[in-house]
C-alpha cells in the first residue's frame, strides 16, 4: 500500500536548536518524495524534492531507501520556520497524484 | 499575476444546499487537482484532470462532481452538502510530463456547512 507517515503532529523547539521532522513512506516502486510547507494563512508551497538534493532555507532531506525515510532537517531553527510541514509521495503513472502525510506543525519559540 | 486562484475564499452554507468552488490557473499547465484538507489538517487528493479529462477519481461521494470547461479551469460542484463536507479545499496544477514536477497550489476555499 502507498502510505506516508509523519509520526509527530506537533514539534516545538527553541530558536537556534536543531530540528528534524520525520517522514516514513511505504511504496513498492521507486519513490519520488517532496516536502511541502504551509505558512500561516498562506498556500501550500514546495520546499524541496529528493531528486534535487538541494538545501532550501537551510533545510535538507535525504532519502534513505533502506529505512524508507525522508526526514527533514535544519541545524538551527528560526522563528520564521514555524509552519505546517507535509511530506508527500508522488505516485508515478497515476496522474502525478501526491499522497500526503498527516503533517507536522513546527513551532519555533524565541 | 496569481498562478492558481480559487473563488470563493470562504463559503458558509446550510446543510442540503448545492455549491460550487471555482479554480483557475494561468501557468499553462495541463493537469489540475482537487485536494481536501480536513479539520485535522490531513490533505487527501480527490480528483485530477489532464487536458479536461478525468484521470484520478478517489473514493469520493458522487455528490462531488468536478468539471473542467478548459484546461485552465477545474471547478468543484457539491450537491446536498453535509456537515462532514466542512473542510478546506485546495486546487493545484502541474505541467504534464517529467518525473519531478512541482504542484502549484491555490490559496484554498474554507467551506463551512451549518
């Protein structure tokens, strides 16, 4: 079955602390994984995708096929990082549909 | 300049009514989607259209009927609204082809059924 799991509903850290948002997936094919972010009162937007192996706003995510994980990390959290983060799996050959995890709300306290 | 727009932004209505939400994208994308975000913020795909043809139809009550008059528009019509339909509905679009295409989301329509 195709599934994305984000075990933490809420993650609260202090400014400057490291942050890791967990994401695990279940997919029989070769996975395409994304992180989307939704800031307060804003639309959902792409943060990063695994194929790019890029760092956006200080965030990185590495695909670990052995552990079927795609955790999002940032070494030093900033208050402006507070948002809802969604891990998503793109199902190939099914119209590009995204299967989202339950979302993790990140709260960065001053 | 808005890439993906939705109207209305807020919709408050009574149970049993019929309502529509409109979505338009000016990105020239071939594929459009409707997602539902429930009260627990869980996002789930409902429908997808590619060049006006339905390609994804998840397990959604047939009270929900998408309509795509052209590839820039994907509207969502809901009949006989129920309390459980209260949610935020997001439209999205992406280009056709390529393995790693980003989906661009609209601002969402918050539907409240009383």
